[in-house]
C-alpha cells in the first residue's frame, strides 16, 4: 500500500528541510560574507532559492504519478538515469552524515559536555531509523505535531531578543561589502535550498500534486523568511563581530535572553528548534537514500535497506570529519560544488531534456 | 400433527451430553423425561437448578415442565406472570389444538403474561436461555421448547458514577446489566436511527455484547470493521469489557489506549452523536467507545456542560498536566544532573543545598520516590476505605517528612513527585494515567543518561509511535496530525456550543452538520 | 519484520543504560559566582568566589561558616590557573553561574585580551556576566568581601552595578559581548566600570563584616575606566562618567544638580534622556553634532528661587542645559586626552557615512582628536514633585523676622 501524505505535511517537510542545519549556520555564514548586509544576503538567497524550487516544480507535471527516479530514468535512459540517481543519492548521503556529525558535535559541545559524539550520533540515527521504517506518512504526521512547537520557539526566541536589538548594528545598509553580500548567496543556497532536492523523491507521495507544488513554494518562502528574521536578529543583537566569531551564533543569541531575571538562559529553545528541524531533515534524506537504493536495486520494499544505510551513515558520521574547521572549509568548497551539481544542474538538465522530448 | 416420537438410547443421550457444547443441532426430544434427564445431567444436578412439573387439562392431560435457575430469575415475574397464569387456566385448554403452532399461539396469546416468549429449537439455545435467567417451558410430546423472560436476580440499580466524577452533569452511571445500560443511552437519544446489534461472545460465559451506533452519522466502514473484529473473537470467557478491548484494539503492544471506556451514559451518548460506536458488555459497567483518539483522553464530558471558556481552560490545563505527569521527574533529573547552567543561580543554590548529604544520585533518588509513590497509590486502591486513611498518614509522614529529615531524599524531590502525582490524577481517563505512569520511567532513564537531549529523543520516538497508531482506521492523532483545521474547534480549545456545528471529520464522514441554526444570531433577530 | 522493529526499540531503550558520560551530580560541583584576575609573577593569579549552598538556602540557621569562600591559584594562563585550582578545591568548579569577573587594574593596564579568550571560548561561561576593574585593591580582595544583605557578594555587585547605572548613571554595566565589540570594532573603544573597597579590606573577609550595622568593608562601584585597544589607559571621574552615559544614550534615570545664584542648589531627576549623534564629514574634518533631549522632574530646591512662571522654569531649564553641555564637553575632552574614542564616534561615521569612513578609518585617532563637537541640549521640566513653589523663601523670611 502506498503511503500518502497531505500537501500540508509536505509543506512542513519543506520548511523543516530548509531550516535544518541552516538555522544554526546561516547567520554565521551569511554574515561572514555580507557583514552588516548578512540578512540581505539571506533575502537574495531566498529569492534565488524560490527560483530553484520553481525549477524543481517544473519537473513534475500536474498529473504526475511517477516518482522522481522513474522520471529520471524515462528522460535520461536507463544507464545515464541510474548514474544521475546514484549521484543524487551520494549527495543525500553526504548531507545526511554531515548533519549527523554536526548534531553530534553540537550536542557534545553545548548540551552534554563529555558525552562522546558517537553515542549521540548513534542515538539520533537509531531514532531516525525508527521513523524511516514507519514510512513517510508517519514522518509527515510527526512533523505536523512538532511544527507548532518549532514555530512557537522561533517566535519566542525572536520576540524575546527583540528588546536587546540595536538597529545601529545593521547599518549601513548595502553601502559597504556589497560584493560580499552577493557572493554569500551561493554558499547560503548551497546548504539550504539546494538540499531540497531530496524532497523531490517524496513529492509523488503527496495526494495532490498541484497543491504539493504550491506547498513546496510556500514552504521555501516561510523558511526563507525565518532565516532572514533570525539572521537579522543575530546581527542586530550581537553585532557583526559576534555573529561571525561564534560558530553557533544563534545559540549565543539565545544566551542573551533575560526576561524578569528568571526567564533567562533559554538557549534550549534554539537547541530545540534546531534538533527538530535537523531531525526531520535527516529523516527525509535517509528516506530519500532508501527509496533511491530501492529503485536502483529494484527492491520490493525500501525497509530492507534501511538498517545497512543506518549503519553506514553512523560509521561515516563518526569517522569522516576530523573537526569543525574542516567542516566549514568543506561546506564552502567541495560540498558547495556538489550541491550545485546535484541541486541545480541536474534538475535543470532534467527539465531541458524533458522539454526537448516533448517537442 | 403429532410430532414423531423418537426414543433415544442411553448411549445416544450420553453422546448428546458430551457434545452439547459443540453441536448446535442437538435437538430437543419429544419425551419430557428424556429431556429432563439430559438437562439434569448437563447441569450436574446443580442445586440452584429448579424444575417444576405441571399437569394441564385433566381431561386430556398435558405434561408441562418448567425449568429455571433460582438466583437468575425474578421471582415476582415467575410467580405472577407465569405460574399464576398457567395454574389458573387449566380449564380453558382447548383440547382441539393439536399442532405446535396451536400450542404456541395458545401460550403466547392466552396464557402467559410475561413480556416475551421465544421458541427454542435446540438444546444449545435452551441452555443459553436457561442460564441467562429465562424460564424454559417444555411440553410432553413437543420437540420445541419455549423460553419466557423472567430474567432478574440481584442488581445494583443505577448507581452513581465512581470512576469519572464530575461536578456538573448527570450522576447516574452504567451498571452490570447490559439491558439497563443500553436503556440509559436510549433514554438520552430518542432516535430510531440508534441501532443496536447483539453478539454472544465467549464459549463458556456466553456473554452478551452489543454494539450501538447512530445510523446515518456513523462511518459505515468502522461499523463493518467493528463487526468483523467482534465476530472473529474466539475465547472461552468474557468477564469484563477489558477482555473485548484487548481483543479488538489496534495497537496490541502500545502503551496508549486506542479504545475509550466510560461509566457515563452521557459520554457514550455524546460519542454516538459524534459518529462513534459504543460496545456494551454484559457484566461490566464500563462501556467501550470506538474509535478513540488521543485527544479524547484529555477531554471530559463535563467540558461541554460548562461555558466554553472554562472548558478551554480545563483542557489546556489537562494537556499541561499530561506533560507534567510524564516529564517532571525526568526534567528534574536532567536539570540537576546535566544542565545546571540552565537553572537560575538562586534556585540552583537552593537545590544544591538540599542535595548536600543526600546519599543517592538524583536519578536513583527519583526512582526510589516514584516507586514508593506507585506502591502507595496501589495500596490505597486495594485497601478497604476504613484503613485508607492510615495509608495516607504513612505516606505523608514517611515520604514527606521523615525521609527528608533523615536526609534520604531532598525536599525538592518530594515536591517533584507530589507534583507528578497530582498531575497524573487530573486526567478524566484512567487508561491514559496508567500510560503516563509507564512512560514516566522511560523518560527518567533517558534523562539520566542524556539529559534534555535524551528527553528530546524520547519525545520524538513517542510522537513517531503516536502518529503511527490507528484506532479502527482513524489515525490516532487526528485532528492534529493529519491536521484538520475545522476540527480544531474541539480539541484543546473548546469553541462555544453554537459554533460547534460540525461533527469530527474523519470519524463520521456523512451527515457532518450538527445544527444549522446560529443560535445567538437567531435570538438577536427575534429581538 | 515485526521482530526486528522490537529489537530496534529495545536497543534504543537499552542504549541509555550505557550513558551518563556527562552527568554531574549537584553534590559533585561547587558553584562559582565571581572570578578575580590579578597579576602574578609569571602569569595570572585567579581568585574564584564559590558559594556554600548550605549557608545560603533553606532555613537560615546561624552557623560559623561563611556563605562564600575564595580559592586562589596561579598559572601562566587563566585556564591553567583554573585547572590548578582543583588541587585546592574539594570538587569541580562550575563556571556557568559566574556573574562577575573582576580584573585588577594592573592586568587591565597590561591588556585584557589574553584574559578574554578563555572567557569567550569556554563553553561553560555564560555571556551574561559583567566585567569590572578592581581599583587600588586586588581583585582577590574584592571577590573576598562579605557583604551585608546579599549573602553572595557577586549578587550584590551585579545588582548594585545595574542599580547605579539605572539611577545614578556614573557607571556602566558592561557584559562580555559589549566589551568585545568595544575592543574589536574599529570605530569604538571599550570601557569598564571600576570597583573599590570602602573600609578595611582584610576585615571585610570575616563573617563579622555582615554582623555590624556599619560593616568594616563595603564594595563600591564607581567611575569608568577607558580602554585603548585592550589596555586600560585612564579613568573618567564621576561627572565625566555620567557624561559618557549621556552621550552614549545610556541614561535611564539620574539626578543632576546646578548651583543657584545664592548658596543653594537645584537638583533635578532625569527620567527620560534621548541623545542622538549626527556626524558630518567635510574633507578630513569630522563634525559631530550631539543632540540631547531630557525630560526632568524637580527633585530638590534648596535655594531661594521662584518656579511660578514659565519664564522662571525656562531659566532653570537653561541652567541645566548649560550644565549638561559642560558635563558632556568635559567628558569628550577627557576622552580626547586619553585618545580613546569611547563614544563610538567612528562607528557612527561608519554607519551613516560609510564612504567617508573608508577614507578616515586608517588614522581615526587623529581624526577623533580633531573632531568638532556641537552640543545641543533641550531640557524640559515636567513635574515639580508634590509641591509647586519652593519654601526656602518663606523660611528665610521667618528667620529674618525672629
């Protein structure tokens, strides 16, 4: 029986997937490039991101029932198609274990000092495994349950730090560092919108494709808006220097909250938002990997491969990245290229072939 | 037509006795004597089994035999409506009737006053009726028996609800009698569409189980599903509705209840009107209601009897209590063992001061206190009420004061445990309270090993599990996930009554509209 | 299929049992509330004020132990000194609740950059502690003083620092982030308030300090230290400190006084202060127009002056305006003398006129010293307290009659 999700659930998945990791790294990344204009970088990144989503949407026609993989196969032919899928799959794999790794790092550093990241990664991957084995329907519904909490936390966070915002910090607007602000768009898109490619593997599960496309768009828009707000808040409250210096500047932002002497130290809110979003991101990517392998191998049920994938993800996450600085370098070099290839060029190619075939 | 008179051999009789429980078709013999023998043997000459021989129509004597079980019959009915009639009318017997139908008509129309009279075809039915409290009438020469409803026996009457107390609203609750129970509901919904279907479940107990639903509101698929699941049950006994619940529930290994139960007729009536199906079980005052959703367990029928703002407040309070009951000890453990930086300094100093000299780690301390509390609660339930107060004194003194003064537990922990206890008593439904009690320990373990991160992982797993559940095809977390906007009016927030114009979407898919009238506006127009 | 799912769930349930890596019981840590940093021969001497929970919380039984204890250790760096302290301290020192970091003047003069790295980098520190400079006394002695009322002196320091910033205004509550911005940003210099001991520094360490109505030693926060880069270069006096807060628009409420023509004074309570800077760059000449807008209440009048007419009030207002301008002028003079742009004039220029800033940035200090200051103050009197006309006049008359 094919599991179906609603357009609303798809919207939430888009939202979570865009914000996962991004919410923690974007303020630092965007500000590093754009300085005071970091938030403008995110604005432009969102606009470009929406264009990317438009490309994604164009791949699927209104009455599409085929999955992404079948579409790729149909357009590229069996061999080329399989290679493209493998390429996308490896990208998803790459993203997923990098995310797992960063969750291990973050929790090990900020939440549970001293707990080995391996244990944290194992815990997360096992939980994701449970979710993935339940199927996309359960992931969709679970995300529905968590969405209000995520939004409330986000609103609380921004609302609570607002009194400490100094609008001076964002001046001058688009006067200096304009070039930097635009260069920054590429890495920002790289770790946000281009990773949405994985959601294309899910879109055919939505019970209403035209609505799903709308949801895709709105999800990207809302998530982009959240990123803009958060980046803005980071720059306005802790200043450009502070935002750049702190690896997790939004976490630092949370530490700045102090209401009524008691309601302070609520960086837990930040951690919560981040966990939730990254968690669903890992789940969706994991699911993508599983169904991609299912398609490539012609398997009956994607569940058969979930346990091996989980194992490989765990091992990769634990062993692949030496330290946080390496992660940053990677994010701006190899990873970026890979993201553009998979998240942008592949869909564009697909679209071109599709249109050419129609004619 | 005189029916064939067939004598059975002793062997045949023995065979019937042995196989009676299996063979439905064992026929009633025409010979009274033979029947008597079989019945007596079957019942092992039980002493509460009474038979009475009557000789009708002296000119052309007809032997009639009555059977009943002493404690199951209503003596008044038996004496006045049955015996009285039969004994007083021997002269009236018309010798002309010869056929079975004549006899039936005679008994039915002229002789017997009891409310119903059913014809019995075989021995299995005979026993089933006899053991339900009917009086069986056997007539010499006829291979059919008659059962008259003389059911009675001891009954509690309509009692006051004991488990789901409310302040405002009807006080009457279900009893052990299924008939009374269905009646209590019927009295609330005087609609011909309230349909009842009866099942007989349990090889030995032959328990009467009835489902009730309102045709036209209920989702037919769910009725079919319930019907199938009930028919599929093969078990020797049904002693309580809990048996049925366990046998037909969806998630067999989930701590969460997917079937609601209640003692309150008004809750059942409300459920039926939302398109749910009630399952009555004879011998149990707890009636089941399906499908049950997660949010149902946080709602009380009383919510609707009060103004919506109060109802909303109470519901939010219960939701809060749900998390409180599940998470408080876990949160305390996480805060004191892992996240000391999150506690405001003054509070942390206070906690640290209390923890000075406590020999156990916070987790063990919490575990000890929670287990003690669970013991205390269990003891309180079992104890007769006269000694119940002793337990509360022991609890208050031992747990509260002495343990703190002796430096075994910190007073903050006592506060945490009491808070948990109070919160877990808030739920209108006992099932969920137990669930929460179980989960609490899991969360405590997670918190003790991974702090808030562990709690978070636990929460995610919990949500994954919750959303994967279904109750009779309906996703358990409806209308939160899948999110149904129109149904949000009656989940955590309770909208005003005149605006609750639709029934829950997934449960009842037809006849959605409750009332078309927008009440206050109609009143406004009148003025 | 199903069985495997349960194995998975069981694994997840069992996994926690192996955990507890990072668990610390409350009984295994001691909570530090204040840190003092002094100079030692080859590095730093770190003094940590830790609290004695039993003495602070719960039933206030009188015991002979003090509410806080100070541990001291030396090391080449802060982190080293802190870890060395574990040899003295009975348990692990928990730093998340540090509220105050006191840096000795000696260290501050040498540069606080080395001290700050650890404070910023270490995950246990929270960003919301305040930093102060110990004047004349060692930081160690300051964190060792036992204060009356507040049993934890760090609490006393934070609350009185906040209160004095709010109601008196000659100090500045500087948290880590603000300090870092001041040190690092090109158009601004950092400041930190000073803290002293009033009385006997040694007797202040005894419990009996809190047992007297007039304690042997009191902590006293006053005046603002000016940094150039990460080095302390001088101090603003009380009036200049207040002026600094005026210019940086950091005054919530304060009182200010002007002398009357006779020997009395008029004291006003400022309840709203709004100060804006408008930079103008003309070639290499920077002009900074500072506009102050104050709302005040009459707080105390000890001289013979009338407040009946609008003209009278206007006269008082003008006096205050004059006084305010003078204070601000003096402050800026003082800052110029120290060659430290503590007001963030440069930052202001950068934000408003980024093009000019690119040109001026290289030798901003010179430009700062040459900056023209235009001061414009507007003071409005709103209320006059519970009475409207002062009665000094009447008292005087009566005195003369007798």
